[in-house]
C-alpha cells in the first residue's frame, strides 16, 4: 500500500497522508458509501471492527462498553497486491480536478502520480 490514501464518496474526494489518518478521521457509519485507493490504484477496503479493549482504557472504558455496547473503529485493508484499479482512480481524479478548473491539456497528459499530487493540493485532509 502506497500513501497517500484517496477516499471517494460520490463526487467528494478526501486524500489522507497515511493509513493512520484515514483510520482516525473516518467514522464507522461513513465507510459503506465510499471507495478507497492507494496512490497507485490498489483498491482498499474500509472495514468497521470492534475496538479492542486495552488496559490503558481502564474502568471508564469498560463501563462505557457495558452501557452503550461495543465501540467501533475503522481499519484500512489492502485487498489487492497489484494496482488493478489505476484507470478507475485516474478517471475519478480527472473528473474532480476538471471541476476545480484544471486545464484539459494537463489532465489528458498527466500521469496518475501527477494527478495524485495535483489532487492533494485541493483535497488533502489536514
């Protein structure tokens, strides 16, 4: 998996510098609506899993879980070792950048790497 990680939901794009950022920023209810890729076009899966208890959470965490039920977190899983979705990612980035007013000439000639860099100027989550 090669960062940045690109998460696309409809016409919305969010680019995260790391897997950890994706896992920290995306809420479990939001994962079913989007698709995620690494910067080379590997398809990634965002999954909801029960957050493991740890000793550092202590009594308060245990009480919260008992009162509200399990607490979930988002994890990013690589589902392909080769980037088989590079064309799909490229199309999505071209559409998004065209909406931002980037020239058709640049978009038609740019490599996927160049598109990811350009898209990061607009859609990087900070």
